[in-house]
């Protein structure tokens, strides 16, 4: 949309339409050339680009801006907007917006204080010759700025009045320094960015002004003329008291009124966003406009209509600032200038105030969904990331982890965010609360981004929902005569509970150390403990058996608080504790009973107190002795012989036993046993043929110690008839001790070809050749330092011979 405000034009772009897009702005001149705007060019040429009302983009242009087209009382500005989804502006969509506005009558002097520049335009006086000024360099403004329509006059140079000196700049130098210059048929204009070098800070009535005092010389035909182009704009003057903005602007400041007297106010108007407000409108908004003798004061309640709150971030904290774009126009007359119009556009932003957010837990217990509302946020905030268990995820990525986010928009533009997560999501912590309840804790950090400042802040969210859905573990216990068993069926609360026997943490490593069995398949935990072990409790001892129990506690993995107790008790046969060996040796193990906690098993003795345990643990003592020792008594009847003894415990200094256990071993005197047996021959071993890669060697040694083989350089070896030859065959690979080398056949030939004739067998079917006059002799191979695998070697001795035909020796 576009609007006209006297000598200003405004184009507003919808934040919603251009949301999440990169933008570039260009101004199109009368010839159709697009001049891309940056901050420096905008301040030099009379353009302002701001964000207002929660990211709406506002473009303002002065009637005398660089590229405006002036015709009669109308000025036209054409704006080109490019929008793209990427910062390199690829595939940008171009929008053109051309707007024309009527401007009113110009006063003698017009001063404009925009947000990024100051501007002064002065009506040209009746030409007067200025002597002793000579133009020393041509500088036609049209050459510098061909898109502007030059008037009959052109600026020659500007003289800046500094406290210590005067500095003159030609048009080209001034333009290069960032100053904006222009002339029309009736006016001379100077535009100065707030960053200009020649700006002075001047205080007037306690308010600081940015001031430039300058004289502009322009040429018209054969004359050089001068106008005063001083300009000043208030920098501060804003106070905040009792939730009220107080803006004070002094009137008739000295820097702008040198040599002038007889000041008289003509008009004071004020408003918001370039709109003038009537007295009734101001009263309805509780604005106050005071036109004092020396200053104009505006009072605006913080939060009043016309302004808006925008999100702000201070040291990572989320807050807000109230912002209002005020507009003040002061018209006055004096005896020097006549009528002056001073227009001030002032964006006022209150100090940061931390904003309180509300986190509401609306979890749906029946649907098992955690539902959390976080807000309320201003429209210039977007949720961009969620930090879940230390990992930052973009909003779309978080969906894959079960996190859904929704926005609720309200009529005033504000919004809340809703986070929905299933109770069973892995990142939701589950904690047993006792009885049948579980607590579900959602702990997530929401990361937000503000527009257009791109500031970020985080909001930690932690909510707890309690649900009656706890399923406790249950157990089944039994014994098999040698072990006690507990099988625990997991519930939904004990996944991280720890098993303890007494105060001993039963880990897989600890279970292996004590030869316990500990298995967990995810649904069941099975524990098996031998009857005789240090973690079994023995409650009583009767002839019917020993009552033993195993107590197991499941504890919280963090606090180690007891969560659930289980136990199994069984009676075991006394025979598990005593062995009566055929050779008359008795082995008896005594257990410590629960009712005797102070019993020291190392002090247990037999009737003969010199007989003490051979093996002692904390809970057991084992005696090993012969039936004819340790005070053992004997009873005999017709069929059996019974030996009896007692295990006794005496407390120190006491001769009466605190504990006594009687035991006996009975041996049968006469017994007939029928034994059936049969003879059965074992089948002979069978060797099945197989295939594989073997590495073998056959070597000739110098003597029967087999310590030194012949080397390759010593061949051929010379031997005499009947002289001994010592051969060794070795299996080199594989080095498998289960293999044994067997020599089946071995023969000699008259040539190097193993299949040639004549040949003579040396070994036949693993034995020496019975037809040989000098039979092969096998040497035994034993383990030694050099021989690690004797079964992999075979050594034999052969007497030297030669092949003959008739009586003649055959040679190859």
C-alpha cells in the first residue's frame, strides 16, 4: 500500500507476504534505470527503509529525493522490490510500485529530521552578486547525477562552518563524502546523513542536537549566489517517567536562528506514523501536547494506541520494548527567514522490560499425550528449534522424534505455541511415584528467533504429569535341590532398578565371581543362587531339612531407595551338608543360622576341640576328618555301623555350648549287590580320506643325531655302498597337534623323475621292505627344543646302494 503525507511518500509492504524472504530495494529513475539502495545511498538520496508494526516493511521517500520525478506540484517515485528465498537472490521475483503524490506550498525554509538523515531546502533569494569568488573547476550537477532534472541554477560549492575553521567542498567532493545536493527552479537542497563528518553535537535547553552549519553557493548564469543551509535535529530529549514517554523539543534553537529575531509560532502539529492527530484524537489516546514558551513537549502513556510492543532480547532474556513513531511539525516566523517548517520524525523505543511467559500443562491422560502451551508471544517471534536431550533440532526434524508444534494466533496478532509429545516418547522421563502412579516429565528447551533483528532466546519447558499406570514387577520362586531360583517378571517401572541381595549390588560381573546365574531378556530377570553360598540365609535346622532363603531387593538406580522386595524359601535335605566316604572320611558343612548373628564360624569345633574346620567362610564351616578321630563314637548292630559326632560352638569364656549340631554316618556291614555286565568290543578306528593343502619337506642329514642337514650347495652328496643315509620327512603346515604324519610308501629311482624306472621300494605300506638285504631302519622322534610336534616328523635310515644291470652299475 502507498500513502502521501505532504512532502513525504510512504510504501508499506506486508510482513506476511514477504515473510521468510530475502529482499532488495531499488529506485527506478525517469530513464528506467534501477538504482539499488544501500544504507549510504538511502541517507544521501532521501530514502528510509524501516520495519514497523511487527515486521511490516516501510519505505519512505522525500519529495526532493534523488530519483523522484517532479512535474508541477506532483512528485513520483518508482520502487523495485526483489524477493527471493535465498540470500544470493537467485530466482528472485520482481515487484514494481510507482506512486505519485501532491506536495503543498513550500515555505521559505524547510527542515526535515528523518531517522537516517537531515534535510534542509531553502527558497532561493533575489540574485545578488558575490564578489571575489571565482569558479576554478567545472562541476555540472547533471554530470554527477544525470537522472535528476537540473534547474537553471546549479550548486557550485558548500562551506561548512566549524568552530575552529571553515571548510569548503566542491559538489563532486561533497557528493563523494555522502552529502545529498539538488536544485530546482526555486529551491536549493542539502541532505546530510547522521554519520557525516561535519556534524556537530550542540546542547540547547538540555537537549542534544545534531547540527550542521553551512552556506551553499550556487551559480546562475553569470552570478554566484549564497544561501544559509544550516540544519539541526534533536538526538535525545526523551525521558521515561511513571510509565510515560516524555519527549521535549526546544523551539528556535540558536544554531538555526543566527541573526533572527521576532519569533512567532504559526502552527504546532503532532501525530503518529506521519498522521496528524486532532486534539480529540490525542485526548482519546491520552496523549498530551504542550506548546510552551521555549519548548514543545509530548507525553505518551507507554502502551498507548499508536505504538506497539516488539520483542527484545537482553542477555538471552526474553522481553519487550514499546515503540512509537512520533511525528512533530513546528511552523514559525522570524524577521530573517520568514516562514520556517521544521518536521521531525522520531522513533522512540522504551527500555527493555522482561516479559513473563506462561507455561500451561494441558496433557490428555486418556490419550497419553503431553500437551503444553507456551506463551504469549508477540507476532515478531517464531519458534525455530527444539533442544531435546542436549540435541538442537529444527521444528520439522523434531517431528521425527515425536514432537509436534502448533501455533494459536489471536486477533491482536499475538500467538501461543503448543507442544505435543506422546507419553511414551524416549525423551520423556518416566519415574515411579509409589503405589500405582508414574510421573512423566517433559524437559525441552524451545529456541525462538525475532524478526527482523534475528535475535534469539530460549525458553526451558519442564512439565510433569502423573498417571495411574504403574505396573510393578512380580516374582516367582522355587528350588531344585541344589539352588534357589527367583524369576522376576518386569513391569513398566523397573527398567532401571538395580537388584541387590542384602546390600550387595548383583551385577553380571559379581554374579560370575560367585558362580551365580543372572539372566535378563528384557521381560524377565532370572537369578539362581547355590544352596551353599554366602548370600543365602539359613533360618532353622531340623531333621526334615534346612530352611534356606534368598532375599532380593530392587532399588532405585539414582536414590538407591528400596522399591520392591522378593524372597524365596525352601527346605534342603541335610544330606546336602554331609558326605560319608567309603574310606571312612567324613566331610560335613555347618551353616550359620540367622538366629545366631554373633556366631563366628572359625570357632566351631568337634567333640575333640582340637578338631577345627578345614574351610571357613562368613556363613559356613567345613570339617574333614576320619571316623576314628575327633571324639567320634561308634554304634554297631547286625547290619550297620554308625559313627556319631557333634559340631559345637562355645562363646568365649563359656563352657556350655551355645550351638550344637549332632550328625552321624552309617555304613552297611553286609550287603549283596547284583551287577550285570557284558563285554563289548570297541570298533576299530576309521580314518576317512580328506583333502587339504599340506606343506612337506624331505631332507638328508649327515648323522643319526639329525642335528645338521645337508645344504643345497653340498649336493650331489657322495656316499659309498652300504654307508648310512639319514632321511627326515616333516609336516610343516598346518601346525595342528591333532595331525600325525604317516609314511605309506617310499622308493628310490635312478633319475630325478619319481615315475621313472628302474625303482626300488624302501618303505612299503608304512613298513620296511622285507625283500631288502639291508632293511630300512626307523628312528624314534621325541619332543625336544628343536622338535615341538614329534608326531609331525618321521626319520629313517637307508644303506647306500646302486642300481645294476647284470654286473654293471646303471647311471642316469
